[in-house]
């Protein structure tokens, strides 16, 4: 009985075996269909994937360098199921170009795409374009002097730049000869914004071509190492001080010396704080201007730099020339120089405005007793009446001066003024718009 039961059980397992195999296959097929319907295979594009060149020592060992022609990034199309596609990020995709696989005739290198974190979980990944092209050329070097550049930044108000030292003084650039040929100068760019004391600042290397355009350094190397460029910046304190003059000698009989005027009247100096704190003026020796026998004003051009105290210099090296006038006038007369912009304007038409030339001045001559002349102050006594000038134009206008008793004008002075149509002011209705 037991042998018969075993025989019947074996018969049941093998009974309709073909149908059972077909059913199993059909079940697996249905499962594949369900999986593909719920999580189908599809494509997803990615852009701007950087291409890494590998085994480039094959080129460098032959004394050559290379540069990528065109873009060094590619687009990539990944084929994977929906779940993987949704998880993928641009950072997961790796694009490499192996120099060992380069076609030496065309210099094309096939681009290989891998997704290491999803190995085996995606069907395929294709680069677009499929190749990257490089250009091989001889390598060279170029030695350039380094100069400092502040990039338009300025120290703290009241301070200016002094000496600037760059370390190292020179730099060696290596790379493709075509790229080296474009380099005209090398600068160490530093930011000195708000600086008020000496400082060593780490600088950025900037390369320029002959037209002043900044060059890419992607294919270039240098010998700076980890220390980079250090720029030692000296910061000096600024100060504006007047220039004082004296004279030597005696004017001609009947004439007198009434003082010196200069253009400019003051200069901007700089130096270490301890050097300029006690400098309140720059005095030019009297021996520089000799008025012996003079019967008219004497004008001299003086280079002020030679009279600066030790360790003090001009902020602007080109501002050293000063024009000095020693006023020598007939006894009983005095000439006062006045800025045109200081003249009081009265009765100007509402639709006009006065345009002044920069630093334009006028000489006003007076006669009277010498004591009264020495005390004469006309700072608020000079005016012009523009009631008769109602149209734009250039006019010579009489100058009116209120003089005290015992003082009179030697001549009737005129001043040239330009009258312009007043520019219309555009009302600011931004607040109104906000309220609306």
C-alpha cells in the first residue's frame, strides 16, 4: 500500500507537466508586464556634465600639452526605469575621455559615461556628442614681472596708498605656446578697501593680453606653489595744508607789497601719521621770490616738492607745480582777487540758471588810504544784478561793490556769465505709486 501511495503522488506531480510549465512561463511574463507598466524603462537627459581627461600623461611625457577644442562638457541621456531616473542627479554621472583611446588622426577621444552609485541599476547612458576633440601642441614657458593692481579699491577715507611690494617679483608661466603668446602682462590683484594701516595681503594672479582683456588660466600652470603671491601694502595718512610764501627785497619807489596768492592755495600731503601730524603748512623760503625794484605783480612757478618735510610727500605726484603771484601795487591802491562763483546773484529769472567756469576769478582794484585798504573786506559786498538778462546767453555784466567810506573802485569791473535754461526736475512720484 505504501509503494502504491508513493507511485500515485509522483504521478500527480508529473501529470500535465507541459501545462504546468506553460503556466509558470506565462506567470513570469505577466509579472514582467506588470513591472514594466508600473516602473517602465525610459530616458532622461542631463546637461553640462564635465568631461575628465584621463591618461593625459601620454601627451605630457612627449613634451606636449593639449587643450580641449569647443566645450569641455557634454549632455548625457540615461536609460533606466522610472524609479532610478527620478533618483538620479547630475553629480552622479561621470564622463571621462581616455587619451589611450584617442584617434591620432582626428584627435577625437570617445567619451565614456558611468554612474558608479547606480551600477547595474540602469540600462545604458550615452554622451552627446560621443567624442571630445583636443588640440596637441608644444609646451613652453614665459617669465613675467609681477606688478600690483588694486582693482579700483581704495583705502579708508583720509588715507592713501604708499609703496607696494610684490613677492615674488617674477612669475614663470608654463603651457601651450599659443596661450603663452597671448599673455602681455601679469598682475597681483589685491583688495585694499577700508585699509588704514600697513598690511601683507594675499593676492590673486591675473593675466592680461595686449588689449587689456583678462585671460583664462585653464590650460596654464605657474611656479607660485602653495604660498601664492603676497603684496605688502603701505598705507599713508592724508592731510590738506595751505602753502605760505614770503618775499625778499623792496618794491620800486611809490609801490608796496600787499601779499602773495597762489594757485592752488593748498596741497594734499601724505605720510606716516607721526610724520605729518605736526605739519600745518608748507612754507616756501622768502628768497624764492625777489621783489626788489618791482612796480607790478611778479609771478613765479614754484616746485613745492623740494620744500616738503622729511618723509612727507604729495598725494598726487603731478601736483607739485604751484603758480605764485607776489602782489606789488602802487601806494594807495589794492587789488583783490575773487572767485566768480562767490559773487552774489540778484534778480535772476526763474527759468534761468548761472553756469560758472571752474576756478574763474576776477580782479577788483581799489584806491584809498593804506590803513583802510589793509582792512578792506569785500567777501559779502560784491554782487551782480541780472534783472535785465531774461534770455539764455553769454553776457558781460557790471559788478557792483559796496565800498566803505574812503575807498573807491579804480575801474568799473565786468564779469562774464553764462545763463542757461533751468533744467526741469522730474517729480518723484514713487511714493505716490506705492500709496496707490
